């Protein structure tokens, strides 16, 4: 980031430079690509930014699919700068959901959660990028949409905890477990 800011500053103060330099997309691309983890610019996983290849599992739940929010949700993650590395649509088997929600099996709401999650197809995705687990939890918002801030997915598109549109892994370890549960290694882009 410091390197990037330094280069832009140097160009701005360089004799003969003008504001047009900021639209010189080609010459600035490597710096942007570095931040976005883009390998085409020659920056691989060895970019030096810690956690740049962190991954998380995001799932649009049946109510989100039914209400046509898949595109909106994907767009939010793309615009933020994260990279889509896995995507599938499926009717989730109960067994898979019971593993996914293994910590909630004894909760009173578990049977209705299972019923809801099997009521229609899910769109399950893996997103990659710096700090993606924590940032995506912020973008998704509080579990209870009544508490979720406006501007978050749940804050904008839902009103009840039992229909909260989207799932996001809540820790790096949880994300690794969930990604392995929902995807085979070969289904993920590297
Ligand atoms: P949880 O893992 O606690 O939240 P989050 O999805 O934010 O990680 O709960 C999983 C899902 O269970 C939650 O998204 C919605 C549902 N749920 C209920 O239906 N009622 C409840 O009281 C809670 C806590 C969760």
C-alpha cells in the first residue's frame, strides 16, 4: 500500500505529469492487481500481504435465491474486491446440513432451520481475499436482521432471524471446515 501510494504521489509531482495520470490504467494495474491478488500481473500467492489468500464460505439461503438476491449478493463481494473461486447451486441434503450446523443440533430452532434450509436450492460460494472471513461477516450483518445495520445484506434484505438470506463462515477454521464440506478440491479455482 505504501509502495502504491508512493508511486502515485511520485507521478503526480513529476514534471509533466497531470491528473490524467490517475486514469493511466495500464501503468497502475500491477499495484491494483497486487491488492486484489491477481496473478496475471505476475504477483502470485507470494505477494507478501498476510492473509491475501484467506477463503470463506458464503451461501445464499433458499429465501435469498427465491427472492432473486443471488446477483446482488455476488456483486457486493465482487465490488469489495474479493475473488470468486468456487460456485455451485444445489438442493442441500439433510446430512450435509447437519454436519454444517453440527454445533446447533441441540438448539430448539434446529428442526425449523433444517426445514428452511431444505425448502429450496442454495447457491454456495467460496470467496478469497485479505481478511475475507471477518470482512464478510461485517458485510452480512448480525444473525438477527432486526439487529443488523442498514447497508449489510441482512440489514437491507431481511426482517426475521429464521429467514436471514445468507450464510457466512464465522472463523478461519470454520471456513476451512465448511469449504471442505461443500466443495471438492477440484471444484475450486487456484
Ligand atoms: P448462527 O450460526 O448462530 O448464526 P450465523 O448464521 O450468523 O453464523 O445460526 C445459524 C442460523 O440459524 C442463523 O443464520 C439463523 C438460524 N437461527 C435461528 O433460526 N434462530 C436463532 O435463534 C438463531 C440463533 C439462529
